[in-house]
């Protein structure tokens, strides 16, 4: 990363969340990208430090390769711009059936309404299945992606309504109910998984993708200006904290300029938007 950094306070928490998520995407890997802020994070990574990543969405375009930095981030998974420079423009059967369930998705970037201590995501409902308080957009490709992507990067504002000890509904499998949960469900190991929020970055306590360790969320990095107590006050369980807890570098000038350019229409950088 360039060393010229901006001072704390010159960027929003939403921008920091998008940038922190983008930093987890590796150059050269094939990535399935979900709705909402993941589209912007993955576009930032593609433009900034991972030009050789395969940027794919569940609607079917495989390996979006924009020819100009003037092209903004896609606003949806079926944005027509995703066909530009793509290796293939298929459909959901190609994306979820062949690409994701075929084991080719090395990573996934997903947004959800809720996440729990084992990294399970919920995009289905708030409340109970029998008596929902609110119905949400539904599973989309999240169920397939959680089952088959080799690792998952989730991005989510740190709020009490979103962070649950147990998700109201498990749309996307993380480590399910702890060590051995994925294997018992017939799923392959997964990781290292990450959750980036607007305050901090979490990892998960498992070295082998779900069989050992507690498989619980672990606080790895705080964002500039955020105190540990602010995070633990929101998370509703006894949160594990990494012994190497550190502060994440603030956005560089280049990252911040890019993310604002890529979302100059304000489609993704709206606080509270899901």
C-alpha cells in the first residue's frame, strides 16, 4: 500500500468498511461478488491492487475486466457493465452451478442482514420463520456460495440488530454451530474467513476451516479512533480478542479517491443501507 495516509476523520466509517473489505481480496483469485457494498469493495480491489482477480457475480458474467477507470462500480449483480471485457456472459446456472458449486470460487464477498458468532449469514428474515418481524430479500446465491466458496469475506456494519449470538435464520453457512459443523453438514472446510465492519475486522478461530478451534469470531483489528470497549459493547456474546490486536492503517489517498470515484452516484456508500 502507498504510505501517504489520510488523517482520521477525513473519511466516513462506510468508506473505511469498503476499503477494509477490498484489502482482503487477493490478486489472481476468482471471486464471486454479492449484492450491495461487496460490488464496490471488489471493484476497488480490481482497480487498486488486484487487477488479475476474476470478478464474477451470480447473474452470470465471469471475469469482468473494465477497460477504463472511468467506469464506475456495478450497481447490481446484473449491471450491464459487467459484460465489458468478460471472459463469458452466462446465467445463474453457469455462475452458481458450474463456477461456484464446481469449486472454482476461491473467495466470496457477501453482505447480509445478520451474522452470528460462527459466521453464519442471514438474508431471509428477522424474527422467527413462523412469525417473522420482517421479511428480507431472500437467499439469492448466498446459500450456494456459503456451501462451496473456498473462503468468505463478509461486510457488515457493526450494529446490535445485525450481530447475533445465533442468526434468526441461517441463509449462508459459516461454521454452522462450531467445530465439525461444516463436515457434519457435508460441506468442505472454509477459510480463512473474514468479517469487515465499519469499526473493525474479525477473523474466526479455526486453523483448518472448521474442524478445530472454537470456530468463533475473533477481533483482529480496530479501525483508527475506535476503542475496544466500543466493539465489545455491541457484540452480544463474550467476544474473543486476538492477542495480537492491532489498528488497521487508515485509507490511503489513492484508495479514498478511487472509492469515491467508483461510487460517485452514491449507490453503495449510504450509511445503514442494506
